[in-house]
């Protein structure tokens, strides 16, 4: 069903972004589609083109096509970043022919084991795409889901060989129990390969409603933790919260039998990012002033950094004072977009 639920700024922004590639410099993610969706979701649709004008130097052309991805040959193309355009074409065709929730339900369990590729950005982009489709369906929003799923398929990267350690009863305590990797490898893929041990948390959960509760707990814990640990790596530690939140906001669009597997994958992602970048010790943090969520969003938009805006979006989902403090911390730690 088509909708005109917005005044068109989001749709225009998405069409502008869809002419560009999902990455730049061969490895850095194009954050524009996630940011413009977050701004529109929080009543800032009028700002999306101004923000895109600031970000436009980070755009690259849409990548070249290699060969079509089909229902027969897709396993061979999975995880091949050279095939990003082919995957986006595949999902564009599929979503033009079938309802988007059915496509999502078919591909989610195929893609979920590889949500760690692209520094978790593909699943985050998918979560933003699903949220905007749930608020109203139209062609640019369906196209955005095609780009998100295509990027995810191209960057699909499972993790393996991880030994489970005893976890703690809560998500917060289990994140505190994550052992940091030794210094050495640089770049997300190399550092991810160095993760060999993670605590097991919520591994026994199979009930869908319990999975939602635990996932909500994880998002809250990871968001809160950024306020005291974000100085370890102000950009990458954002994903410890935004990746599981992307999964959480997708649950209602998925069959319930996929909720528990989604929780387990989200925990591994959040814990792995924590292992890669968390500092040895936390620091106490108290924001300089108490602000409303809307005021924090205004500060994040004025700052402009894409990760700051996305963490603020997640903090607003969590909705408590400590989450907003985490967003304020990101604003202080991060370089503004100029």
C-alpha cells in the first residue's frame, strides 16, 4: 500500500542517496540513508537535504555490476563485496514482485549469521529501512530496503571459532565481563578475527517474548555503557548499541520464530564490538546540563557527525536520562561534520 505519510523530504533524500554506492574507499560505509531516516523519524525531515549537502563529499558513484544474482546462484555471491550492485538489483527486482515483509522473512535467517560484515552497518541500515516502511510504504522506501539487504548480502561475514565464557545474569554485567582483545590488528575485520572468547548471555532463551525483553535490555545496557566507555573508541563503540537496536526495531516485521535467533546474533555483535574497542577502565560521566530528548537531538544535528546522530536516535528509543547522557558524551567525544 502506497502512502504519502511524509511531506516528501525523506523520499527525495533516499532517491538522492540511491544514486550513490553503499561504501566509499572500498571499506567505509555510506551512512546517509541511516541518518536521513533517523532525522525524519524524529520530526526533522526538513533538515535532511541540508545534512546531505554537508555529507556529499563522502559519496561515491554506484558500483559497477558484475553478473546478475539469481535464485539459483545466490549462495556463490554471498559475502562478495564486488557484487554489491548485483545484490541490490536482485532485491530491487524481488521487492517489486513480492510484499516486503515476506522477502524480509525469507532472507533474514540467511543474512543473520553474517551481520558482522561491514562493521555491522548493513544490519543497521536494514533496521532503519524497516522502521520507515512500517510507518508507511512507498517506492523509495522499498528501494531503500533493497539497498540495505543488498549491502548486507555483499558484506555477509559470519564469525566462528569463539569459545563461550560464563556470562552474568544481566546484559550490563555480561558486557562488563567481555574480555578485550590484545592490541595489534587494525581495522574491523582484522580485529574481529582476533576475538576468540565471549561470555554467553541469554543463550538459553527460546521464547519470542522473552527474546524481545532481553534484546531491549541489551540495547539499554549498551547505550548506557557508552557514556562511561565511549572514550575507548568514540565511533566504533556506537555500534555496540545501534546494531542490536536495529535488530530490535525489526522484530515486529519478522515471524516470531526468528526473534530468539535474532537476540543471540545481536548479543554476539554487541559483545564483539565491545571486545574490539572498549577501554580498560571506565570514566565517570555527568552531562553538563539536563536536556530533553528533543534538545539533545538538536545538538546532535548541529554537530552533524553521522554516528552521533545514530546513537542519539537509539538513545531516544531507550528514552531515559542515562541514555541521553550517552548521546551527549558522543557529541563531546566526536569530531563534528563540517
